[in-house]
């Protein structure tokens, strides 16, 4: 249950604190006094977004702090799972700074809004007038039915599988688009790959080709110089080899006179052998050097093709061209790879759909079984709330596709009059009827769902007289099992509270501010009397107020 609410610098509130008790708490006040401001502040605790527009003093930060007694709630594991300090008295705080930044804390540990919403949802249910309109929405109607079924674990399991199914569908669509693009580009990549493949260029070949081209292009110059050297060495008169040979013979004649001459003679012999070998090699080279125009054209064409592809693909050399070719090949093969991935995803989707279908059928079965009881209980409460001819029905449709909650769609049907067939709630229910239907459903849900506190913001809209009295009894009974806080304008409901707070404005200073105070016995009589007589303090109103409160007093109320 909520133990206290402390609000600073929020809207018309400068500094305000409320201490709540268990049971039934009432909050009343004049129109515009600030009851909705309290609700807005509490919504901040529940994770609602806010901005600097709520700051009373724009130069100071706004702080809203609520203390909850969670000693009887089995939510310690939630705190542990989210690395939060668990204490029986848990404090949730929201801060809004003047620069627009907001912060949230649970027991002084910073949390994001998502986590704040998750924990607040387990502590208090805030029913605003807007929620009475939400009951017209099919998703909300299905949610109420599921709460009554009590199969939250089954819904959670199904929802997890559904999310995986949705992710797989998204992945499938992505892969299908990827496949389309690859197929669209397939011919382009195939052509580019084939063009490089047809060249049949080998590693280092371009360098070899250019070397051979140089030989062929300069073959005449090379041959002339080779012949020149050949003549000098061996073929012209007085050539090097013949002269060297003569020198060798000369030393052969004098070898016997000096051992050094013999050594020189041996060296001349070595030179002669080397020069003859060189001369033979040059002869071979001369035979190999020739001008082949066909070969020249062939090599020029091959270099031209290779360099054209290098320029076309903006790479630096044939090595990078080979890498690019591999890239084209990967994209070509990628079409088949993506096709295989698509087939695997489709198989996984079908597997999940079988599980989803099985779980959805189980949910449907549980809903079908619960609907008659739910219809009966709501109708019974509506009869108690002054609609003796009311009919409440639930129509369940099976959808052809999976949704977040199964394959079911729910429609609440309602009729307030005898002989009139129930029609969709959103089309036929008035504001007052919606309030009563909402109270009936909320009171039933409160018995099924562990919730320590519930706040009703003018659940009595469109209600008066005997119906208001019956509504008050239901709220009072509801408060036997949980903490109920009701912002109301009806004296019949206000009189049933264990605790009564009064909201009022203070115009004594230059700035209007909102305040709240707990009413004692006499003050409650006055407040309820004013509610009964539209601010006129009549004796009849005072007497009626005392009767509603269930006591008589001998004091004269002025």
C-alpha cells in the first residue's frame, strides 16, 4: 500500500505531504482546487513523462516522492533481478530539474522510466477518467478477460514465442529483400566476374609479358649489339679470344723459367674458357632474338585488356583485380546462400507457428470457459449499481493471424434496457454507465490480481442518488481487501471513507497554491453537508451528512 506522498514545486503545489492509511481513503475539494494535480503527481511516480511546464517555481526542481509498504507483497525477486535494494518501506522518487531533465529513483537507485513503470504497476493501479474510455478498446477488454482467467504465465510464455516469431518474420523479409537485390545485381556481378575470368591472367604474368614485350620491341637493337659483342669476342680479325689465345701460348713458352708465369698462364686459361662460354651464350641469344609481329600484337592486346580492367575497376594492379574477382564471385554465390538461409528461416517460422497455434488454442479454451462466469459477475454488480435490466456479454472472435495475446479478439456487449439486445459497449454506453461497468470490472479484477492499492479518479462520473450509494458500498467492500483511494464529488461515496482529505486553494499571497488537510469529524460533517447542498450549509444538509456518516452529534454545527 502507499503510505505517504510528498510533493514539492509541482503545478500549484509548493510543498505538500499526505499520509495514507489502509482501507478506504477519500479525497474531495472544490472544482479546480487541485485534485487532478495530485493525480498528475502520482502519475509521475507511475512513470508518466513530464516537462518543465509542471514547475511552480521555474528556477527550482520538482520532487515527487511516494513511500510504499511492500512487506506483504511477494516481489523481492523483482528487486533482485533488477539489482535494486529491497526494503519493506520502498521509496520511489521523481525529480524534474529546471533545465527539463528528469530522474527517477527506487530506494535511491537511479532507474529508467521503463523499469519505473514495471515496478509501479505492481504497487498501485491508477484509474483515471481516461481509463473509463479505454474499456471501449478491444485490447483493453481482452486484457481484463485474461486477468480474470488468471493465466498470466501462459500469456507471458505465448508472448515470448510471439516476439521470436515476429523477429523471424522481420529477418525473413530482410533476407527476401536482400535476395531480390542480389538477383537484380546478379547479371551485373556475373558479367564483371566473367570478364576478369576470361582474361585468364595469372599472378605475376603481367610483369613477364611486359618484359617479353620489351625484348620484341627492341629486338633489332638487341641483336645488333649482341652481334657486335660476338664479333669482338670471336669473329672479327684480332678478336679478343684469338688474342687471348696467343697470350696464353706466349706464356706457355716461358712457364719453365718462373713459377709465377705458370700461374698467370692458368689464369689466362680460365679467362679464355669463360670468354668462349660467353661467346657461345651470345650466339644462342642471337638465334633467339627475332622480331615476331604476331607475338607482339598478341602481347600488346593482352596487356591492353588487363590494364583496361585495372582502370575500369579503379584498382592498382592485377593482385587487386584478383581480389575484386573473388568479391564478385562471393556475391554471385551469395544468391544461393541467401536462398538457403530463407528456406531455413521459413522452416523455423513454421515450427514456431505450430507452438503458437497450440498455445493460442489453450488460451482460447481458458477464455471460453471463463466468459460465462465473468459475464454473470459483472451483470450482478451492474444490477447492484442501479441497472436492474443491464445485460453484459462478451463476444469472442477467432482471428486468422497471431497477435500479441493469441488468436482471439474480444468485444464487450452491453444493454441497459429490457428487451434491447446487447450491442458493442463503445457504441451504446453513456459516461455514467461506463463508470459503473468499469467499477464492476475493477472490483472483480482486484480479487483475482494481487494489487495493494487502487486509486479511482471520479469513478462516479455521471452517477448520483441511490446508484451513488450502491457504488459507495462496492468501493467500501473493495477496501476490505486492499487500499482504495477515491477522488470523488459525491457525498454518498465521501461518507464511506475511513480517512478523508480535503484539497483547497490558498489565495492569500501573490501566487495561488494548492493545499490539502485531513478532516476531523466536525470538518467531515461540514464538507459532506456542502456537497449535499451545493455549498449552502442548511440544517437538513447537516442532518443528512451525519446520517450518511452513520452517527448523530448533539453539537450545533455553525
